[in-house]
């Protein structure tokens, strides 16, 4: 008997940063803690937007138990980074983006073009044409 197929973890607003670094005496010592985009989204939906876990799970197209695991993992990683003065870096993980998101390979920024089906793919930050569409349906 094979396991149930994994649902895509929908991220409709990817992070607007690549990571965070601590400041101070021990700043940046140690290896970075890697936070997945879907873990970031779980924290943002519950702690910033104030959604209940069942609502956030539905928004991400995953089950509530899966959401809870993501949320707890994100909190644990953030606590580890804060406690050990380690930098936090973001990774894509199993995130699924809607079809309007792009990634610039030169500067690393993620951006979207809401409502523009055939928008220019030039990066709005560095104007590079070295971009890729992510999560196209």
C-alpha cells in the first residue's frame, strides 16, 4: 500500500527577503538555520495575519495536521536561530507558487505581476532578463 500523495503547499506571497542575520557580539557565528518558504508562510498566516490553523491550512491547500507540523518546525527553527545567534536563510522547499511569480537569477528577488498574463519578465529590481517563472500551472 503506497502513501497518500503529497499536496502542493501553496505559497501565494513569497518572502521579500533572503534571510536575516543577528547583530552583536556573537552575530553570524555558526551555520545558518534554513527556513522553508512554506514554514515562513505558516508563521506569517498564523502569527502576522491572525488566521486560525484550520484557515491557514486551507489557504495553503494542505491538511491541518500538516500545517501544524510546518508551523511547529518554523517556530523551532526561529527559536534555534535566536538562541544561538545564527543567521536564518530561506529555501524554497515544497512550495507551490501561483503562475504570476518570477525569480531573478542575478539578484535573487522574487516578484509577481498580478493580473498581467504576458508581463515583461525583466526583474523590477535589477532590470535583468535572467529570470524564471516559478510555479506555473
